[in-house]
C-alpha cells in the first residue's frame, strides 16, 4: 500500500512545477518498459544522473511504455523559449517499446501529458513522428502532431498538416497527407535473384490508421510513380490499403494517365506488392486484318495459392464474340493447365469454332511419372484465322499423347507412350498405339568398358487405308571401351541393331514379317593441343582440337520395310559424327566412312570465356550409298560436303556467327548463313543476317535466300526504336516486317508495334500491338514483347516485367 501511495503522489508533486522550469537543464529521462505491469523482464536502461526529484522514473498508465523527455536547451525563465538551441546530450539506445520526445521546448506533466514545440520529435522503435508542435498523452498513448507533420517508419513516410495517432494500437488519422509505402515484392523470382521492392503512394483528404499495416483513405490517389505530380495514378473516393494481405481495394475508382481518365470501376482490387489476386485485369486490345479490332477484358480468379483461373471474353470486330478460359494448378505431386476457347459463330465463315488444350504431369511414386498433352481445334484454319502470331499460325500438327515413365535408377529407365496428331497442314504422321521403351546406360564396367542398350516396341496405326501399318520390335545393345588421357581420347564401340516387323497391312506384296540384323562398329578419337598466344595486343589461350570418327555398317536390303517414322537428318556438324544418317528406326544406313574435323578456340585466360571458335570438317566415303528412303537418290561420290563454322567476338561488342556447307563435287555452296550483331549496351543492338539454301529440288522451288535487318536503339528522351525487315531475295518481296517504338516514362512504358508476315504471297497477316504498362499495377493493351524478343536478337525490355496472366497474350 505504501508503494502505491508514493506512485500516486509523484504526479501531484510534478504539477507544482512549470513545464519549462522542469525540463530546462535536465538530462534525458529513460524509462524502461520493465516497470509496466505484465511486461516481460528486460535489462534496464542505463540511468541518467539524478538532478532533481523530477528525474524519478514514472510508470506509464494503462500498461504502456513511459515517455523519455529529452532535455532542451537551457531556458532563462519559466515560459521563455530558449534563444540558442543546443543538441540534446548523448543517451543510450532506447529499449524496445520505450518512447522518447525531443524538442526545443517541452512542458507539461510527465506520465500524463507532454507538449513539445520547435522541431518536435517523438520516437518509438522504428517509428519517428516530427512536427512543429507535438502533444503526447501518455495515459492514452496518443500523439497529436500539428504543423509540418512527418511520420516515418522504416522506409514508409507520410507528411501533412495534422495527425493523431495511438502509437501501440496504430489507430488515428492524418489530415491531407502525402504518403509513400514500400514493401518487398512477393512475385516469384528466378533462383538466385533478389526480390525487388515495390513502392506505392499518393495523397488523400484524410488517411485513417486502422491497425497495424491497415490504412483507409478518402478521396485518395495511389501510384508507383515517385514524383509529386505522377504521370499516372489510381483515383478513388474510398481506398483501403491492406499490407497484411498486400491488397488494395478502391471504390469509385478511375485510372488517370497524363491527367486523362482512361478507365473507371465502381469497385476494384489491385496488388500492393506484385502478388496474385482475384479481380478484373486491365483490358487488352489490338487490331489485325484477320480479326479486325480485338478487345479482351479478362477476369483473374485466384482460387488458392496453387490454383487459379482466367476467364477472358474476347470481342473481334470481324469474327464475333469468343470466350476463352484457362485453369492452372500445382501441387507437390501434380501440375497442369487446361485451356478452352469457344466462338459460337464466326461472322466470316458462319461456323462454330473452338480450341481445347490440356497438359498434366503427375508424380505417382518417387520413381513413376505420368504426363498428358492433348490439343485440338475444330478446323485446320483456326490458328491462321484467329491468331496474330506467326509462331502459332504456322503450326502443322497438334500433338495428343500420354506417357508413363519409370526411373529404375540412374542408369536405366522405361516408358510407355500413346501418341497421335491432329494434322493442320501436310501429311498426317503415324500414330503410336503404343510405344514401349527401355533405355540402359551403364559405365565403369569390367576393364573400364561401358554398356548401352535401347529396346523398343511400337504399334504404328494410320487412318489412311492406302499406307502400311504394323508393329516394330527393336533391340540395340552397344559396348564401348573409352580410353581417355589428358591430351587425347580413343573410344571404340560395337553394337547390334536387331529389328522385327509384323505388318497388319502390307502394300508391297512381300512377307508380313520382316527381320533385320545390322552390326555397327565405330571409333571416335581426338587430340587436344594448347598454347599461349597474343593477338591484337591481348593474351589468349589457343586450342587445336582435331577429331576423327570412323563408322562401318554393312549393307542390308531394306526396300521391303515401310517407313513409319524415319527421315534423313539435316546435314551439319552434329550429324556428321553420328553412326546413322537417318532418324527413327526404319532405315539403318550402310556406311564405310570417316569424318575428320578440326576446331580451334581462343580463350580469355582471365575469365575462361570463349572469345572465338572456328571448325572445319568433312566426311569421306569408301563405298557408294545403297540404303535409301523412297524417292531418295543414292550418293555415289567419295567426298561429302565441307562444313565450316566461325563464331565469336570479332570486335569489341560485335559478335559474328557463320556456317557454311560447300559441295566440292559440283563446286557450289549448298548452304550459307551469316549473322553479325553489334550490342554495346542494354537495349542497344543492331543485327544483320543472311541465309542461303540451294534446295534439293531440280526446279529450286525450295530454294531460300533471305536478308534480314533488325535492331533496337535509344532515340533520346526515353524513346526507343525497334524493328525488323526480312526480304526474300529469291521472290523479291518482304516476307516479314516489324516496326515499333517504345517510351520509358520511369514508372510506365508505352509500346506500339506493327507486324506484317506472309507465309504465302497471297495470304498476308497484319497486326497492330499497343500496350500501356503501368509498373507494378497492370498493363493495358496487347504486348508485343515476346514478338520482339523472338524477332530481334539482343532485344532488351526497357522496364521490369509486369505479369500478364492472360494466356496466349504476348
């Protein structure tokens, strides 16, 4: 009882002293939160020397931390302001939860009410409140700040004429504030990348504090622009910022860009830190000669952290109204997505048109995996008519397959596959119903040998009754003996390719059962030489790497074997070191040949990076070719084409890449590709490329001769130009053209691009892309970014990406 009487008497005694006389000349008062009822014990703060009874620590009422009043400059008399401010004496750091008040003048009653004037500041933990005049009522734990009020907490800041705040409860209001709140983005990042920070702010008539990380604003604006006069902002009559859920909610909202209202919503939600959330996304729009004006207003449904869906109505001026949907899911054992597009009636063709797509992967056990990939459209012209992208419009087949894979260990696995196609152009491939595979690759066996095996059973099916179908059974064991040393290697290998066919439908008139056994022998060898050299005044490590590859495969008559999945490999540096020049298993080429090649590299000794590479190779035949595909002319010459490759930095910031295929028998060039790229900095790139292919047909109808120029370059003042022109020299026409311009406004980017491509001279597709990207909020329009990345080597996106959740958008 005695202690309680003393504590109650101290405030009464303090009332007998004037505020300025009490504060003048006193050292700072530190009150430990340990004195509060119910608080956990803490190490007490270092006490200040006692100068008067007023320095005694006073517990705060209501279980809140007591205030620490920092001493102002000495005052002459009661009620007089200090004439020459002096810095407050140094004190120990505040204990957690303690409150400190600093000002030129402080008066009032400690543990009851303090009035601070002149550069007044109140600090608790990481919160700092400053103003011309500040009143702190300790019993209510409430601060009232007036005049040039600034509130800082971490990297968050607010300023305005007046504010009231209950410090512990984070309740109160701020009159006419301007504010800026910064948080770390929760958007997914690549491994090793650091999440970026997202900042948003604006102004309001009044801001209400509604608890920790909760703000409600009246007649407010919000933008990621840092300027006091932002280029764009979201304006709302009522704005709620929830930084626990990282979600903003606006009522009576409009999007204003360059002082022009663009969009209006009665109610809208938007992300505060780049995270996913349900709600209408910014509309996309574009234009092409195939669909006309193209507008979509997607709705994104964030069902759960691992489930989401997008519903996107699409209005096409020429075609009609289409509904597009996408559903995605991800769990520890499965992942996938489903897409559906439906156009009830095409105004041009008068038909119902639709697309369906489903991809799924499943982990059944730690060693057993399943996958499904199914795609289909209602008609063959679907992509050509309804897509503005050449990569989609030129599709020839849509795959439909299911796989089951078992990984028995690191050195063997087995799989089962069923596969068919929907053919959009050209001939229809065979269906595999089913295909069973066994792969073995085991090294470090007896004597350092290695064993490899491939076994296959596949049933080929075809809807055309005029082609053969049946099953194929293959066994292909191989044994090799690698011999490797620091400067060279030799790897002899021997294998047997056994195949058995059982034909259900044979059109050749021969036996329905066919077997084939082909032994294959090869030797791969190479040398490595290194030397130090100096070129162009720089030191390099130069290598010389000759390689010789020999293959011996005897001839087997295969004219009775149908061609289910075999085709000739494209001739190149990778193919000339293979044992078989045909893909698939229906043709095993006879061979008695040797391939010789030499490669040299220039390596930077400091970084280890490759600066230049040059390769020349040629294959030499000892026998004429006898195994061919139907319609293929057999080779009779002893020398194959000479292949050459050169790539590397030929000058600072300049990269050259070139390949050559030369026919020494007829003294002409079969193929030649060359490209040079100059890229001195980000978003600065110029590319020039030439492509030539002589073609295989006598009339040269498949001949290719193209010249392409592309690039991206700053134009000044935040403007960037980007484009590409591809011209067919053979047909004397432009096959593809892209012209675009971009502007970086700091917190927003606008992009426009016009794309024209013609896979056929009589079928030209033209599209217009327009996109306004508001950083960390949304993008309005149709993005040409993916188109530009594919078409312009070295293209750099001039701002951080904003996720576009609408599938199929670029």
